[in-house]
């Protein structure tokens, strides 16, 4: 009986329990769905009325039950509003439907009626710079306050310090950080928030707290996350007496402009999991004490530029490390010890290793293959050598591999094909070699981006794929440089139907673009097949996307026919160095209105410049040089104000330069050389104050060289007015061009003196480097080493002054000797007088010196022999005197034509020898020469007299002594006289003179 009774008791208990739960559930639901408090409902309606809601996100805020309204939560038990979450769900403000989802307007103080509100989130909205309402500090129950990325401005109200229960505070300015003039803030109010666990003040100007921020925040004992990026803190104390925020797990102090070493107090925060100090000015070596942060999972010290030295081996002891980012510093040395240290961790967790843009060397170690969790390996822009270790095939989690721009070499390991997770491979600008086959891609079914090769003409990497191979991957991006991919267009592209970027530059393809490629229906962002031997006509059927930009580069091929016109959203068009013919399409500006860059140079284009180019309002580069274009320059330049490169050189264009070119305020390169332009330079060009290069050589321009060139073009690096008809003096204002280092005004009709102020051209005292290469564009022809030389990529290394073939007079200014980096000086074919300045011996970089065809006098300065770079010298056709200097560099200048036309020069390499001692004074030299000539005359007359005496007595003596000889001689004389008499009589009687 006990059994059934017990069962009955248990059954009754269960029923009672279920009944209680049902009652409880019903009660809770009744409260959950109960009508909210009327006063709180009114407060919410007032709050809504002050907001701007363009997308209707608050459309549900109607009816009696405010607890059901979108973004509002009530307490399940009491029905009070405890949470308002109106965070914009679309971080970029717009959704796919085109609506603006950002709330705006004002934050109503009616929120004060929500006595139990503990969570307020208005993030990612747009309050248009309004100040954070001070009344928020009176919402005493708040535990969570998030106003981040909501475009609040002004000063943070200090009474936020009254929120004694606050645990989460996020005032990050977000995108508004870069759009507003922030107000300086202090941090003293925050010390009273003793319960704060999360603090984010990113982008807030805390410069007023720069010297006490650390002491203030050190009082927040339970703080676990601290984000102070971009707060202009400036001062990073290197010491702290005691570290109190021992619960800190995340510390972000990035982008504050700290200028110090990494502070030691950081190494005492053993709880730290994430440390971000990027984008500061930290310097010094990485301390071994970093290894004390054994809990560290993420470390970012990138973009400090001053952190140097080797990677400490102890850093490899951070076995919990998941992300290490040290890019953009000066870290050098070998990577092997660090990788070996990491590989010794029994449970290595490293997922991201980014050491890009440093100076690291050595080979990648085999132990790299032990980092089994590695997903992102970024080692580009270093000086790593050697090959990729075979063990890389062990990194089965690897998603992205960046080894570009190093000094690596050798064969690409076949084991790379085992990386089943690989999405991106970037190996360009190394010296790889060997053959790449299908085996290298065996298991790379997820591969989306492939970059390999180096832009050099010596090909060492060969792609050898079978003609029927079809890859398992679907590439979006492919970039192959300087490899042998041809001669046929690669057939394995047939199934690459998702391609957006195709770069096959210098890959030895000698083919036409196949029809199957055109039929793939690709919508490309970039097509670059430059520097091949592709031929035929280019079809108009190629399609290009508009986001973000779309680029085409078909330059340096054998394409022919008319210029193609593709999608209207094309951004850049490079068709240079082909065989395109016919006119530039008259509707190019309407057909391709989004173009920013046009390069049609080195083709066979004819006709005039289309007026529709004036419709290209975004145009920044226009290069139509080296064609056969004719006509005048159109008047449309006001419509393309962003143009900064204009190259029309080497055509048959004529007329004058239109005044409207002066409206191009951003113009940096104006290259109009080798045409038939005439007239004077328009004064409107003075408005082009950012010009780096002005090249109008080889035309028919006339008038004086404008003074405004020196007064209004301070950035000018190159001034080339060669071979025109300019007249007048060289304006002294040219000397104000402090960056000028190429000056060519030769072959004009200039006269007068060379300005003495040429010594102020300090650009000839600066050593420009490859970092300045972006300030040069196009080709430039200059006379150097006695011949016309064309420069392009190394223009920044050229320092040249050419004033030749004018009518300049006077002395050569000795101030030229102060131009210490001058490489070429050509003053030939003028009327210069005086002596060669002895200080020219200081021009240590001088390679070419041409002073020929002037009226220079005096000796050649002996210190010119010390110019070790001098390899072309021409002093011919002057009035130079004395001995040619010997020794050093003059031993290599053995061509006598260097000195021809100087009759008073002597010494090697001329055949005229000098005395052992030559006076340095020309007057004394003349006295010595006169004495020498007198002595030569004495000897001459002595030998002539002796010869006459000997000859006379040798003949007359025999006539006197020998009668027989004497009779025969006089009979001979009488016969000759008789014959001459008869001849003369006949001749003159025939002329009627007798």
C-alpha cells in the first residue's frame, strides 16, 4: 500500500508545483506585457518628439504599452523602463534601401522621469555636434552609457562623475573625430566613478589632462578596459609609483603622439591581454620585460617608426599571444630566434604575425612550420633573404601570406599547394626562379588573390600549365609581373569567371586577346596587360565596374586601329606606346565622363584635341605627347580644375598658350616642348604656383623671359626654355627658385651678363633622392657629355645648367662654384670674357663642363684636375694660354679637340710642348716667348748666311778659275736672251703694240 500512496503524494506535489509555475508565469507575463507607467510613457513621447527620425525607426512608439516599443525594455517585475537602446543598426548611416537611419535632433531632459533607467545607448547616430546634455549626470541608476559615434561635440559635462553606479562609459567620437574642432577636456571628474569597468574616450581632446591622466585613471581599481586612442595625451610617464588598476585587461593608447620609450610600469600589469600603442612616436629597443606579460594575447606597436633593434627571443615565450603587429618600425636583425622561441610553446596560439615595413633580415626558419594556428603571416617590405621553407606546407590554417618586396629568392615550394585555407598569396618583387606547375595549386580551392613576379626583363619564373588544366579556385585578383606566362594567352583563365583585377604585366604574351576571354562577361576593376606583344584591334566589348575605380593599362603593346571606348565608368586609361591611329574620338569626354587619367602618348594619333575633353571635370592627368596632333590648344581648362599633369610635347600643335591654362591651380607639370607654339608666355601662368616642371623647349616662343617665373613659381624644379626666340637679359628673379636643379635656356637670343645671384640657386646644393621621384613626370632632353640625352626615371639625380648658344657677355660669375651638386655646366657659344674662375675646382660633382666658343683668356685653373667625376670637357675656341694642367682627371681627357682654337695653349694632349717652367703670369710668359723667338731668328739668319756663302763660292769660284766653263756659261746666257727677244717681238706685234 505504501507504494501507491507514495506515488499519489508525489503526483499531487507535481500538480501543485505546475499550478504554482503557471500562476507565476502568468503573473510575470502580465507584468511583461502590462501597460507601462503613464509618466514614463509621456517622457518617452517627449523624448521622441525632440528627435529627428528620417527613416521612421521609432514608428512603433505609439499605443498604450511603451514596453513593447522598439528599443525600449522594462523591468519584468516592476514595469519601469530600464533600458533604451537606439543604436543605429547600420554603421555607415545608410542601408541597402537608401534610407538614412541616423537619429538626430536633441536629447530631451524628459529622460529624467525614467527614474530606474540603467542602460542608455544612442550610439552611431548624428546629433550634429551638439554637446552631451549635462542632465545625463542625474540619471543616478545608469550602469551603461554609450554615446559613441553619435557626433556629439563640445566639452564632456563633468557631472557625469555623479553616476556612481556606472560600469560602462563609451564616448568615442568615432567618425566625428576627424570632422570637428574638439574642445579640450579634463579627466578629474572621472576619478569618482569607482565602479567603472569599461571606459572609451577615443578621439576626445584630453590635452588638458596630459600630465595627470595616468594618476587619475590609476584610481579606478576595477577597470578592465581602457580606450584612449587619439586623445592628444602627448605625455606617457615612464614610471608609476604603484599600479592600482591590476584588473586591466585591455589598454588602448594608440595615436597620442607619445615621444618616449615603452614605459616599465606596463610590465607590472600581469592581467593585460590586449595592449595597443600603435601610431605614436615611441622609440628604443623592445625590452625583454615584455615577456612578463604572460597573459598577453594581442600586442600592437605598429607605426611608431622609432622602435628598433632585434626581436627579443624572450618575446617568443608569450605562448598566449594570438596577434603581434609591429609593422612600420625600424626593427632589424634575424627573425629566427623569435620564431624558434614561439615554436617551443606546447600550445602555441599565434594567429597573426605582422612585421611588415621593417628592416629585418635573414632567412625564414624551418620552425615557422610549427606555428600551426597561424592565419595571417605578413612580412612584406623587409630585407628577408633565402627561399620559402618547405615546412610552410604545415600551416594548414594560413589564410593570408604576404612576402612581397623582400630580397628572397629560390624556387616556390610545391608544399605551398597544401595550404587548404589559403585565400591570399602575395610574393611580388622578389627574385624567384624555377617552374610553377599545377602542383603548386593542388589544394588551394579557396584561393582568391594571387600576386607573384618582379617588374624586370630578365625572366626566371616560368608558368608551365597543361593546356587543359582548369583550377579548382576562383580568383578575384591576379597579378603576375615579369614572369613567362606566354606566348599564348593563358587558357586556364577560362573558368576564372569571378575576376575583378587582372594584371599580366611583362609576361611575354605574344597573341591576340582571345574571343573566349571576351565572352566571359567579366566586369573588371582593373585590366593591366602592359609590356607584352599583344596585337590586333581592341574590342569595345570589355566592361568595367565603377566601385571603387576602374583602370585600364594596355600600354607598350602592338595594338592598332582606332582608340577603343568602353564603359562610361572607366577611371584611368593608359594606351601609350602602341600603334593606335586616327583621331582621338571627338566624344571621348561624353563617352568616358569619369576619367581621371589619360595617357595616349607614343601612338600615331592625328587630328586636333577634342573639345569634349573639357567635360572631364575629374581629370588629373592628360598625356597626349609623341603623336601627330595638330591645331591649337582649346579653351576649356577652367572645366578641369584638378589637372596636375599636362603633357602635349612632340606633336605639331601651333598657336599660343591660352590664358585659361592659368586656371589650373594644382598643375605641377606643364610639358609643351617640341611643337610649333609661338607668342609670349601668358601672364596667367603665374597662378600655377605649384608647378614642379615647366618645359616649353623647342618651339617658337618670343619676348623676354617673364620675371614672374622666379617670383611666383617657388616649387619649380625644372625650367626648360631651350631653342626658342626669347630675347633680353636673364632675369635675376630666376635666382629665387631655391629648388631649381635643371635650368636650360640655351639656343635663344639672350644677351647681357649672367646674374651674379646664381649662387642662390640652392637646389644645386641639395641631394635629391628616390623619395622625391613623385615630383617628376615624363621625359626630358638635355645636353650632357656633349650630346643630347633623354632622362626619365632618374631626373631627380640630374643637376644641370645650360645657357649655351646665346649672346651672353661679361665674366663667368664665380658664384657658380657654390653650386656644390652641379653635374653639368654648359656656357658654350656665347661672348663670355675673363678667366675661368679658379673656384670651379670646388665643383666636386661636375661631370660636364663646356665653355667652348667664347672669348675666355688666361690659364686653365690647375685645380680642375681634382674634379674626379669630370668626363666631358670642352674649352675649345677661346683665348686661353699657358700649360694644360696635368695629373688626376686630366690624364683621361686625351682628345686634343678639347683645347683646339687656343693658339697659346701647350702641353699634353696638344703637340705643342711647353718649357719646363711656365710662369703663372701671362705677361712673363709673353716675355719668355719673345726671347725664345729672338734666339730662333739669330740661328736662322746664321744658317741662311752660311748657305748663301757656300753656294755662291761653289759656283762663282769655278767660273773664275776655269776659262772653258766661263765661256760656255756666257754663251748659254746669250742664246737664252736672243730667244726671249724673238718671242716677245712676235707676241707684242700681234697685239698691235709695236
